[in-house]
C-alpha cells in the first residue's frame, strides 16, 4: 500500500484544525473556503485538491469520529470476549465507558463544536446513527427490546441523555473528572440491569 505524502497529511490536518477553530465562533454556513484556506495557510486551489466543500470536510471529520467510536466498541467487545480488563475489578460497562470518554477527550475540540449552537443537530445525529445497528443488536441479544419501536425509543433516550452528559462533562471538565462521570454512568447502568 502506498504511503500518503507527508505534505498532504499536514495540509489535511491543518484544514481540519482550522475548520474546528472557525466552528467554535461561526455557523457552518458562514465559513467560506477562502476564510478556511487562509486560516490553514493554503490557497483555494489547494483546498479543492483535498475537498469539494466545507461541508465535505466536516463530514470527513464526523466519519472519522464515527469510525473511531466503532473501533473502540469493537476493541472493547474483543477484550470482553477474551476476559481482558485494563484495571483490577473493572467491568464491561466501565471498560467501554472509560474507552469512550478517552476517545471523546482525544477529540474534545470537535466534540465541543458538535454540541455548540454553530452546527445543526443533524450533524450530531449523523454521528450517532453510525452506532444504531450495534445498539440494536445489543438490545436484541440481551432481550431488552422486542421490536423496532422499542429499540428506537431506547436509542433516542440513550443518545439524547448521553449527548447531554458528554456536553456537560466537556464544559465542566475542570471540575468533573472523566473517572467520576464514567463511574456514575456505570453505576446507573448496573442499577438498570439489576432492576430489569
């Protein structure tokens, strides 16, 4: 497999960082290719060598985040199946949530933009749609839901609640630790499982 040129990688990374930076203060519709290119230190022609629009660049960022999420989920499943836990006494909910919140923290700027008023809610929904099928499979396997409507209602409940928890944590990270959030959600999930 041919390696990607280092200049291309740097340019794409600069464009990604520049877009996130602009989205912190601007609505997507007000970000022009000229403004984005200038911030990234490239000209418009170079931008078009990589992306056809600002929206395509944003969609690429969101697709990458979704892939990373699904990869995190797959790794946690494999580790669970193998009986591997990173910490003594760690359970499957804690292991997954800890990995998920690490992923969110590693993509903090993008996640903050996702939950800001500068992006339409449909962008958040597109990220969460990528996890719908694994969620549905889990509900069916655990006999939590018996039909598509129940799965959709549970998914909506967890996505909306989960996204608000993530938003709160990102906005208050200096006073609320990742471990506290993960431990609290783990406790809530275990309580629900015991009572179901």
